[in-house]
């Protein structure tokens, strides 16, 4: 009985110890739970918040200031800084510029993220936009208080690593450095605009010109040139403060780009100066043409009228409206034909075709005609093709000139007819010694002095011939000296010579007021010769007077 009581007591003791241990453990767990529940909420959230680690690029900003990033984010910022070419930008600006192609207007979207919220932005793939070069990206945004956490997720990162050997990597780096150097050393401005027309990248030439124009204090950069259409070149000017407001001219063009638009501005000062000189030259020519009495019509290579002057209207009577409509050469000739300001050729079609195809019909590529119109007007018309295919058509009114020429010719022929009635042989030598005028009696006396040889006979040659034919050589020496004296001091010289047949000739040499030398040969047999020529000479003179 005693032993039975001891076993019971021992069993109760073991059971009590187990209960104590179990209770102690439960109390410990409860205490831990209570302590955990009593910990600050900030510590619990910091343990729940994901760290800036992992393979995705992550950034933590306070405002626009970067306060933390992981290795992938730091590597991306390093690449973006190198690509900026040393331009002054914050990490925030570089990152937003880089992501603008995939997430347009990212700055506004980030500002709309509410506090203590996390959102995921997807690339813009609307039909009217072109996906950016990294359209497989997603951007996770989380705002906590004053901080903004950005996580750039590459949805194709898994299994998407590209392995390069060292030589290939070096070649890529060299090519990248070369391209960057070329862009920054280019003598023209190059920039990139986003979909809103803001400048999000520019080369050194653009930045230098921008720094000369204004102080760079904002990002995106100011646009130096107004917006223009893609593929529509423009010539625009910038005022250069360094040269007291002189204009700097540029040929500006824009092309489409997956990230927006690319802009190019090539210096065009020389081209603008050349065009201005050309324009001034054309204006000068236009003013000159306007004062010319000669009608001018210039046709281009397609034979369309491009330039005409007022004299053309006055001479042809063509309507200004018709000329301003830029007619073709054939229409121009047809209208002149209707106005009766060109003579009617036997074959008008062949004649006009010859003018239209002047380069083919004329070996010298020239057209020169004199038109006598029914109303008595006379036009000298010429057409000269130019190397560029243009054709200059000139119409000159030579009516007065033609009348004067006819009158002068009639007067000269009348004077010649009068001289031919004189019964003496007359010869006139110009101051340069050339024989310029004779009459018929002289031609009969000295047959060598034919009219066709007038310009070939000189005074020294004639004096030599006459000296050999006569006996008084002193006479011809005195006449030669008379031709060399000033006309005011020269007195007439007279003398006599005998022809080989014994006939005497009286000679008189006299200087004229014009400096010419006139020699007169008279004799009895010359009078008989002149009497036979007189009726014919008088008839010729009467005809000349009637025609004049």
C-alpha cells in the first residue's frame, strides 16, 4: 500500500513538471507576440518595404534629388551621363529624358501619383505613337511621404542577357565614341524633340548657340527655332547679340524619329548673302530693262515668258494681262501675228518652227531679221539662246535709223552724181592718207583708181604714180608736204603736168577744213570726156532726188 502511494506521488510530480514547462513556453510565446505588437509601426514598414536591390534599376528621389540607387540604377545613370556629352543636367532630368520615348509626359504622370500609393506605368502603345526603343519596359512608381521610388522593370530581362567577347565590346565602344565625337564636332546644330516639341537632347553646336542667345537655366532646353512641319525646309534667322543684332541665317529641317523628331540647322549665311545679291542684281536688271527702248522678252527653257519690259508693250501693242499670263513662245508669236506686228512669211508654220527650235535650225544658234511692217515701221528682231536653255527675244524699232540711213545714202549718191557732172577729175584723200572719193572723170583718167580699190589706194602711192607719169617731181613733193601741214596754215598748191601723150593737165591741191586733201585735174580733153558723160549723170541725179 505504501509503495502504491509513492508511485502515485511520483506520477503526479512528473505531470505537474510537464504542465509547468508547457505553461512557461506558452507564456514566452505570448510575451514575444506582445513585444512584437508593441514595436513602432515605422520599424515594421521598413522591414516590409522592398530594398533597392535586385537586378532591376531602382532609384529613390526626394523631390528631384537622388538619395539612393542600386548598382543597376547607378550603371544606367553613368551611361546617360556619358551620352549627354558633358551637358549640365541632374540625374532626375537625365532619367526622365531617357524614359520619355516609352513613357511620354512622364513628369506629369509622376506628379499625379498620390502619397502612400504604388502604380505601374506601361509603355505608350497607342496607334498614333511609335513605340520607343525600350518598349519592353515597365515602370513601378511608389510614393512614400516626400520620397519617390522608381523601379525600372525589363520584362524581357530573364534569359535576355547578350554575351560579347572583349574584342567585340571594344569595337562597340570605339564606334560609340566615334559617333559621339562626330555629333559634337559637327559644324551644324542637331537636336531631338519629344512629342510635345520640347528639346530633350542637343549637340554641342546647338548648346553653344543657345548659350550665346540666352542663359540656359531650364530643362527641357529652349527651342531656338519655331515649330515647323516634318520634311518642310525653312530658312530662319537668329539675332546674334555678339554682332549688335546681325541676323544669322540657317536652313532648318526636321525629320521623324521614334522618340519624337530630329532637327537640323545648317548655317546659311553665305547662301542668304548670295540670294540677296542675286535679288538685288535682278532688281537692277529689271530697272535697267524698264528704261530700255528695245523690247525685251525672256523665255525659259520650256519657252514660257518670264521677263518682259514696258518697251515690248509699246512696240507690239500686246496687252499687259496677256504677257502676265506667261504665254509660250508660239502663243506669243501668234498674238503678234494677230496684231500685225510681224511680217507675213510665205510659210508661217515653218518660220515659227525655226524660231521655236532655234538651236536645231541655226548652226550659230542665232536669229536676226529685219521686219518691215505695213504701217511703215521697221523692226530689227533677234533671238539669242542661252546655255541654260533660256531664249532672249529682242525687238528694236529702227524706223528712224532706217530713214536716216536711206536719206544719207541718197544724199551721198546725189553728191556723187553732182561730182560726176564736173568736167574735172577730182580725188579726195582722208587725213589718214586713204582715197575716199572720186568722180567718173577721175576714174577715166586714172583707171587704176577703181571704186573697189578706193580703200587700198593711199596718197603716197598715188603721188609716186603721178610723179613718174609727169615731168615736175617738185610739184608732187610740195603736194605731199601740204598734206602734212595743219589745215589752217596750208595754202593751195597749183601746177601743171604732161601726160605721156603730150596732153597738159592743170593740177590744184587744196586742204579742206576736215583735214582731207582734194586734188583737181583739169584739161581740154577732160572737158570733152565730161560732156559725153553729162546726160547720163543728170539722169542718175534726177532718179536719186526722186527716191530721197
